[in-house]
C-alpha cells in the first residue's frame, strides 16, 4: 500500500514538471530605431506540447515571420529536451513598448521592455542595416521633376529582399534605370550601398507627402549553413515635397517646366534636298527636354497645314533616356511633304515656349521660317517645251487632174513580163522581214529573262536578311525594333524602293493595317496597353508569304497546262 502511494506521488510530480516546463524570452536588442525590426526568442526547457500564445504581441508589433527548432540530449542516463521559437517583430510606434509575458502551455515567459527611438537619433556605427531617402529638390513647380533617391546601407548579407515601390497620389513616378550598387566607408566601417532612383512629377500644387519605402528581407547567418536567417523589416522616413503653382509670367500654351529644351530639324532624303513639284521629301522635327517625360511634350506638326504643300505625317516617336541624373524626354515627328506648285514657297517658323527651372525664366526654342525654291515637275517641263515647238498642220497641195485625162498605157509586153516577177520579190521580202522581226523579239525576251534571273537573287537575299531581323524582333516582343524594320521589309517585299516610312505600308493589306495600328497604339496611345505581342505582326507577314506562294503555284500550273504558242513553236 505504501509503495503504491509513493508511485502515485512520483507520477503526479512528473506530470506537474511536464505541465510547468521552464520557459524564458529574450530580444536580440533592446534599443532600436523606429522602422527596424527585432527578434524575439522564446525557449522552453522540458517536455511541453503547448505553443506560444503570441496574440498579445499584435497590439504594438507586426509579426514578420516565425521559425521553430527542437533540441534533445542524453546525459548520465537522463533525457533532456528543449524547444525554441523565434519571431520577427516590427514596432508600430516610437517609445517604450511592452513585450508581455507569453503563455506556453501552463507556463509563462518573463515580460520585456523595448525602447524604440527616432531613426536619426541612433548612430550609424551601431546599426547593421538601414534605409535612407532624399529628394534632389524639396520645392518644385507643378509638373516639374524632382528625383527621389532610396539607399539601402548594409554591413550584412541579405536574401529574399523586397523593396516596395513609391505609391504617390497626384504625381507621375518614373523609375530611372537599374539599381546602382557600390561600396563605401561610413563612420569608419565598410558597407554596401544599393541605390535606386525615381523621377517624380507632381501634378497638383501644394504640399505632397512621399510615403515611407519598406524593405522586407532575411539577414543570413554566416556562422551556420543550416540557419534560416533572421527576418527584418525596415522603413525609410516619409518626406514632404512643396509644389508651387505656375508662375504669373507664363502666358498660355503647353506648360513645359524643364532644365533644358532643344528643338531641331533633319532631312531624311538628302543633306540639301532638291524641291520639285510632285516629288515628296521627308522632314523630321525633334524636341528634347531634360526634366520632362516624352508624354509631356506637345505635338508640333499634328493638324498643321502649309500653303503649297500636301502633308502626310507619320505617327510620332516617343523615347525616354536618363541623362546627367535627369529624365530626358524625346519626341520625334516625321512628315512627308509634297510641293503642289512651283516657285518660292514659305516654310513657317516653329516656336515652342518653355519655362527654365534653373533660371526661373520664360524661354523659346525656335526653328526659323525660311523660303525654298520649288522646281517644276519633270513631266510639266517636257509638256511646256512640246507646246512651244508644236506647229499647226500644213495642208498638202495637189495638182488637179483633168477629167478627160487618162494615164498613159504601158506596153503590153512589159506588163505581162514584170508583174509576176515583182510580186514574188515582194512576197519574199515580206517573209524575210517577218522572220527578222520574230528573231528580234525572241532575243529581247531572252535578255529580259536573263536580267530578271540576275537581279532576282539580290532582291531575295535582301528580303531574307530583313525578314530574319524582323522575325527576331517579333519573337523578343521588341516593339521599337519592329517599328524600325517594317518599312525596310515593305520596300523589299513589295519591290518598292519609295517605301521609307510606316505610313506608306498602309493600304497594302487589311491584316497588315490592323497589326500596324496595334503596334502604334502600344507605343504612342495615351492609355497604352501594358503588353504587346510581336506574334501578331509576324503572323501577318507569314500569311502574306503563304498567299503569294499559293498564287505563284497556281500560275505555274496554268502555264504547264496551257503553254503559249511561242513556247510551242
């Protein structure tokens, strides 16, 4: 009976020991700047089936992630076990934050206190990773550019890094190229800096808040290859941008606040083109603005007319580059101009008003107007000369013949002998002339066929080369390269060297027109699609080749069934 009681008591003690396992909690650091996370570690020594109740933590912290590990050891015949839970905590505010006691099964951890200070109050030398944000200009005119720079400074290795994009209302945000990575020395310590830049164009006057940028990542533990690392979250400081309204000195027109702006023209056909009635030439007007996107630049030729010319404008080409730390917007407009009359014609001035944000002054970019001499059309010159030399027809005077007069009669002997002989001579000469004419026609046809056979491989080779490059551009979904190659392909495919720009391809094929329109909408429409597939263009080109091959096969079949009389002979 006594032994039984002792056994029951020992079992109860063992149960109590299991239920009340020894648990503890600790932080990896107890003073952190706002915007950086900390790591909470909870350890339970002894057997426990419970999980930490972390619901009380959510009042002051965001839970970034968690991991769990177990440890077992056998010492002096006794089995020991422990469990460890690790949590990433992101403080929600500054000040002293309470890490409450966490219940694990029947046990509780000790409570902790975390001091969250302002980010600028902590020395950089004591931090292993942080985010910095800055603006190139804290005050700008409406729709003018300022550059937001985000720097991730770190002395540790990261994995699974995810940096948020700036979400700014009432502003256009344009990322400026790829990230820039380099090393530097900060407070005597070598660090790695990852730099990212955005061009920001505010669209409304007043104060504009640029929210904090957030980084979620895992700090790798270089001491152990089996460690999962430590989850962190960083936030940069939010910024305020002061946006000014348009200055009173601005007088109407498209508002263009830029650091610099240039306007220039080019001639695609010749360096110094010759102007002639009925012969088109291509004029290119290019507008470049530093500190503006291409979408902000106005149209220069759309809807314009010039006396004495027919204008055939092409779709404007928009491009954007990064130059000297600024966005460089480029708008390029092409127009085919055909003179309709000879003489001196006037090309009017092109003037663009813009606001210089460096000097805060109104300025103008100008292409001066000028007079050009247009020559008459070649066919008109020939027609004029023909009219000048033409003479009225002259009546032929004939001597009247007396009604009683009769032609002198030939001797009967001469008529009877000469008539059959000269008739045969005439027939022989006629036959010889027909044979000569037929031989000349055969020789001319052979020479034409030979020329075609010689020139055809060159045309085919050029078409094959252009189509290969065009196919590669379509497969890469490279819209701009496809736009550049389409006129070259059209000139080779349709055997028309006058095709030099995209507008001249329109009307060749309904399917081709639709594919070109889809390409132009993607590149230039104000509400442009985000995705374009080059398969549409290449599919149309392949179908055109299929139709042409089918037509050639049909013509060859008809020729074989019904050979011409010349070939039969």
